[in-house]
């Protein structure tokens, strides 16, 4: 049995050790905000935080979560009022599918750097693919809380 904490709650899985964490999060725990995009850690739709660091849950085996703290989009802000969630709405980037991964990637940046430059934002977000091409809006959404910090 693999034990870990998800969004502040103890969790466990009896899935085979090589089962992708993404499937445990979505299917076993019912937290469907984390999305499947590519299955090879290239698009970022499945991004969650492990002990505060952004990781691609589609390629991480559940066994690697043993004893770790996992935060999904649902745990970023229980009331869905995180500064980035509000900024996403204000900048109209809430198109859908990839955005939870985008927000989780951005939240990790702002947790470490409250006032990143535009270049730092672009570099940090590189690797998170937006199928709709809303990259300028995503950058503006990340800049909003950075300007307020």
C-alpha cells in the first residue's frame, strides 16, 4: 500500500507501483481537475505539486508519491479563489482543458518568486502547451498577482 497526502488529506493506493499517479488522482481519488493530455510528460495538462514542486503526474509512478504531499488544482484553493484563478478569469484564459496544469505550473513559480519578470514567466511556463494558443493571456494572468505583490 502506498500512502501519501493529497490536498491536506491522507490518501493511499493499492494500485501497482508503476501506475501513473494521474490515474490514481483521477480514478481512485475522484479529483478530475488534473487532466490527461499526452501521457509522456510533454504537455503539462497533468501538472500537480509534489512537496511544492510542479511535476507531470502522467509519467510519475504512484510509488514515487510514497510519503509525499500532493496538491492538485482542487487543493490550490478550496474556494477556487486563488489569486491565479481570479487572474485567469479576468484575462479570459479559462478556455478549459489545459488550464489546470497551466495554473499549477504558474502557482509553483509565484510560490518561489513573487515578482517574476516576463522572461522568467515565459521560461517557467515553457513546456505547458495550450491547445487554444492563449499564451499572451496566460502571461498577463501570471503578471497580475506579480504586480500586486
